[in-house]
């Protein structure tokens, strides 16, 4: 079984804002706080994606680093939907892989996760790949937490000021393991779960049509997605199933149906997930 998730929708909106949703980066970006030229700030106002683009980064790393620092230093809590993948792996051993566009970890062994857009948990030089760390970037979200001005972070190996979290810049290639492991995993998948996504970002969205015709596809989402990619909805659908609710609701019901105990994780969940578990627990008692 493979699970494809992304950061676009309900799977983890309660633990951090994403790019496209209300309150996400595109809506809340404040270029006037970012270390950049006036021309670069105008570009960010017109096109917020430029702040995470390859072109902007190699002009100046500060916009990308200052935006990402506020994300990297927060402590994100996995939701029930995240825990389902771990429970599936621990209880059945049937999980092949999670392909995720989230840039924060989901609590699985490294060999069970393909971080399609990289990770904020590790830092490296974009030019040469040398592992690094950074502490010289101002915090535009909480100015009291860091320096008032950002300083260039030069790589200890190549000397270039291109050190950043190991996330994928817009315009850069995806990690090689996405292509290598998807080619290995998908032909053998008997079930593909598509969770909390708009399915508009490629090539990650190619996973839904790269599985065999015999593979069952389950879409867990707030709205139908991927019809242009071949996913079918309605009574005529033969192998596609649609669970149209919040992801945590669906996965908690599934966890309960499977009889898996999750009482020991409730305190580790974000507030919404805790409330949901307590409400459903009362309804079942």
C-alpha cells in the first residue's frame, strides 16, 4: 500500500499553514520585512512563489531563509491522519511508502517516507551539498528571537552563501529517490490512498495515474480532485473511492474500525485532533 499526501489541504492544516490555503504563505507573505531590494520585494508582491524560487535564491538567499526560518523553528504536531500511516506500518507491515509534499516529518522510519519537496529538518549547501547549520538569519515572524539583520551563511566546503534547509526550490529538480522509488513501488501497489491534496502540482500528481489499472485508489479529501488525471467519481467509478470529509475524521473512523488503540497518543496531537478523539470517544461510550 502506498499513501500520497501533500500540504495543500486538510491533512495538517491544524498544525501549520501551507502555501495555498487561507492563512498560508502566499496570503500572509510580507515582503517589506524581508531582506531584499525594492525590485525583489515588488516581485514577491506580484508573485509570492518567487520567494522560494531558484532564480531568487541565487540572487540572494535571504528571502528564502527568512521565510523558512519561521517554519523550521516551530514544533509541529502530527495529526491523526499522520499517525494512521505509522499505525498502518507498525500494526500490519503493509505500508510500502508515504509520498508527501509536506516539508516536515510525519513520524515514520526514513525508508518509508519520500519527501517530494524535501525537508526542513536538515540543512545543506544548495551548490555543493555539504551538510550545514544556520543561526545568522533574522526571524521576521518574531524579531526578538534572532539578530536584527541577516548575515550571509557561507558553506564550509565551497564557500558560497547558498546554505539552506533541504527543501526543493521552485524551478529545481525533485529528489532522485522520488523517481527511483516510485518506479519501484507503484507497479506493485494494490491500494493507493490520496490524502488531503489539490493534485495540481506535478510531477507529484503523476502518482495517481502511474499505478496499474487494478490498483484501488481512495481519495480522502474535502473536495473531488484529479478528474483530469483519470480519477472517477460517482456510481460509475469502478476502482476509485471518495471519502469526502476532513482527513482526521476519516482516519479516526478507520482506526476505530480496525480496533487500533490510540489512547496513548492523544496528548501528542494538536488541539483539533485531541478534541475530535474525545468527542468520538464519548459518542462510542
